[in-house]
C-alpha cells in the first residue's frame, strides 16, 4: 500500500518534532525542508500534501509555493501562518492553496485537514483512472459484433446515452446487459460521475434499503455511525439495477419516489436529501408477468420502461461468434502468457453449431478453458467441452414437441441456477422441485456451470 506522503516546509525544529509525533504511524512518510532549496529537492509527484510555513528564511512560503506549482500543477498546499499574517495566507489561497492554519495550531485539526486532503486526492486519482478504464473498455467501438441486431442496439444506445430517461435492458442471462448499461453511462454527459451497479439477486432483501438509501447512527442494531447509501454516493451519476425484479415491493416504492421526487431519506433519519441519479435497470425475465401477478409495481414498471433495449441471445446473432471468440482468444492468451494465435476450422465450426444457452458468458468461459488447456499455437476441438462438441439438442433448434419441452426445461433451470448463484437447494425451492429431482434433471440435461 502506498504511504501517505507529507512534505513539511518550516525552519522551526519544534514544529518538526510536533509533526513527527502527529504523523508517527507507519502509514505516513514525512519529509522536512527548512528552506527553498531543500523544498525543491524534497518535492515530487509522490507528495500528497505540503504543509508550508508562511515565513521561511530568505523568502516567503508563497514564493516557494509558486515555484513548486510550476513543476507540479496538481500540488496540494496548506499554509501555516502566525498571528498578523492571515492576509498573506488568504493571498496564497487565491493563488491556489487549499487552506491555512494559524499557529499555534490544534494537532487534531491539523491531522484531520491533512487526512481529508489526502483522501480527496486519492479519490480523484482513482476516479480519473476509472474514467479512463471505462472510456477504453466501454466505448461503442469495443462492443464486439457486426450482426444487424447488434448494430440496431448500438444505434439505440447512441441515441439515448445523453438523455436522462430511465432505460430497461432485457435479455437472457449472459447476453451483456451490464456491458450495454456501462456503454450508455460512459457515452453520456454523466461519464465523469460514478457508475454504481446494484445486483439485487446477490444481496439479502433485508439489506436493500440500507445499502441504497444509507442510514443514520442508531437506526438499527449495529449502525454505529452514519453511512451513505448508493444513491447518495452516485449523486450526479448512474445506478444500474441488475435483476431489478428481485427487489421487494417496499423497496420498489421508495425507488419510484426517487424517480418522481429526486429525493431520498436515510434509514433512521428525518432529513430529506435531494439526489440527481439516472437509473438503468435490467432483467432476464418477462417483467410484465411480474406486474400482472402483483409482484412488481405497475407504476414503477412503466417508469422504468420508457426506453427498452432488448438484447438477443447469441443463437440469434451467430455471425458475431467468430469475432467474439477471436477477441476472447487474444485476451486470454495475453493474460495467461500463451502463444496461441488462431482457431482451426473444426474448432470454429463447433462454436458456430452450438446453441449457447449461456450466451456470451458461456462463450467467454469456453474460450478461457480452451486457451488454458490448449497445446501449440492453434485451438483445436480437443480443447472444447463435450457439450459444445456433441450435444445435438443444443446445436439444433428444437423441432418436435418433446425437444421443445426439454429445451425449455434446460433454459428454465439454467436461468434459475444463475439467479441463485448455482445453489441447487435454493434453485429447487424456487422451481418447486425436490432437490433429488433437480439433481437428476441437471444430469440428464447435461447442465454445468
């Protein structure tokens, strides 16, 4: 872990001793300079914050600040000023300094200011890196495919990216719904603000509201301090609700209020807070059926479904398989130091014939396995799973009644297993089956993670 680097520019030895006591923990690195020459030598881009005395022998702290700022435009400086020289400290702030403290200063206040500056600088640095990563990874040009269906989807994404409306993204598991959500965000006017995913299928229902809206100290047992929720942390940005159908009806009501009123109320708090958040949602089920059964609020459904983007399963855009497979091959070969450069014709033919019930996610996992198991510089069918090579039911569209029933059973079990993180006991409960019955179906239908 990078240490917090503090650069003290002050000629008084007593101040040096005070700083050594305040920042004695191993997490801090303290550099001390007594004059301009030492300050220029000791300062570099690793310094998180400079504590600058206003009066330095031979020159002023402001003069040193200006020289350091020439080489480090992002420099963060807090001035120390004696009684009667506050005007000079204010001038320094006008020149770009962050703050000032008057001598004699309060040690706790000093440490608090320093830690706050370092934390803000770290967050800004991480946010800059995150924006670069999102921009590189989720630009339209990096969503792979050439099928007419995908081109149509990207046209819609481009049209709605800068809008503030909600978007409902639908499609089977593994079709890339979160990828599309990130592409919308990273190409919107909110791209410099947070993108916060919330997958309700991975979180206990009793934690939904505290995670989303935050809580005040004492709101419930264990709430020992105030905590911001995702809505407040994502203010100005985007929240992506994956598998939104799993939200409780009470949580649905509160999200509807956020959409309508643009405000939240933390648990245990009396203060209403305004938030500006764009909501993108996704589901792999027919959400309207949940509305009809009363499990999902109709008013929230229509609020979310202003723009609908439906992602087709991979079996309906097979012309994209070679491009996706090639991209996965290059990525996994690079990440695993493999010299594999190509796929032979039989390998690719198996990929094209297979029906991909797990969609892009299954193709990605298949390519990773193939890269890890392959010998030589070309992928061959020996590196594929038996499912991809020989499962005829999955490599053909089901024709007769029995085939269609079997295909439906397999897809239903896979989707429910995905929803429950492949926990068979919970999946059996959701499907109304005995665990032993589900186990036999999984074996017969050759389902594996």
